[in-house]
C-alpha cells in the first residue's frame, strides 16, 4: 500500500457521505491505496454509510468507543498501512487528478518527509516540484501546511518522531510534526494543480459563528504559531527564512482577518 487516505469524522454524515463517494469514484479497488475511516463515536448514521463500502478490499473502518476529539487524526496517522498517509477532512473532496499525481510523487520521491497539495485560486496545470530544506519548504508551503487535507506525511518518518505532541496545546501541532520530520530528513514534494473540487470545505460555507464558537484567531496564528518557529530556529531553520516567514504570515493573517470581517463573522 503506497497511500492511506484517512477520513476522520464526527456527526457530519452529510459531508462524509459525499467525501467517501467522491473518493471511490476514482479509487475503486485500487490496491495501492487504502481508504481508512475513523468514526469518532458519531451518533448519526455515519456507521450505516460506511457499511456500504465494506465490499471494497481496500476499505478499513474503525469506530472509536468514545470521542477522542483531535486525537482522531493521530489515530489515523499511527495506524495507516500506507507508506504515506493523509487525513482528508470529511468535507474536502479530492479531484481524480490529484490521486494519480500523489501516486506519481510517491514513486518519484519516496524519501520525501512530506508531500503538500496546492489549493490554487484558479486553474493550474498539474506538476510535481521536488524541494529540500526547511527554509524553502516554509516559503513554498506556508499557506498549505496548516491545512490538514493538504498534508501527506511519510508514515515511517512520522512514527520515528520522539515527541509527537510537543505543541498539542496549540491548534497547529501539525506544523511542528512536519518541520520535525524535515529537520532530520529535509526532502519534500509539492503537487501543483487542481487537487480539490471547488465545493471543498463546504461545511463552513455561509456559517455564522457566535463569539463563543470562534477560536481566538490571532492567538492561533501569531501567539501559538511563532513559538513553533522559535523551536526550529537554528535547527534547520535559518534566521533569514524565519524573518521572511513572519512577514509572509503577517500578510496572510491580515488578509484572512479582512475576509472574515467582510463576511460579518465574529473575531475574538
């Protein structure tokens, strides 16, 4: 098995149903890909929907006995059979194009610690870029490596990390995990192209958050993020790249704040 596509899900059967149906349009019984669902103790009809796919040899399903919250992602990473694993959000929908590109990237660059999936704003021809080093990774992938569905990690390298939850108190432990793998094994790949269908991320579409529901945005992307960068300074991350990433992040955060504010959402 080259690739595990994991789907962590909880009480979102409407989106989960669409997500898994879309995947099997392209994957079928393909032996190189495993579809692995971790049901986080849902009380809706998620289990019934999953049972329709037991007929596929490459389908695996597990229902957590209790809701383990964010550790549902860790469960998928730890138990994947594929050489590489991605935790696909249950409301994100991959294109058929990216499935083939992923298999190609894994075969071309099997020593990559991480493969990032681009999410372009407009049509982009499919291509695979191979890179090396934490500095160039941050410049090329900064807007992608916080998004779980864009992160395809090397299973063996992930399991070799001594402390996987060093920044579990933040909302961005996935950034630490990727940089920690790159610290020891600096190879990575980036897949450009239309990797996601346009309706991906639809669970949040049109949703208005109340003050108590919205996570403290600036706390996450400034107060929680910069200590992760601090940790890797001079551990593969140069001071020059560190300052460039801070500048990129600031412009990114300001743009997001503007978009959220324009939409009439609350920001803590």
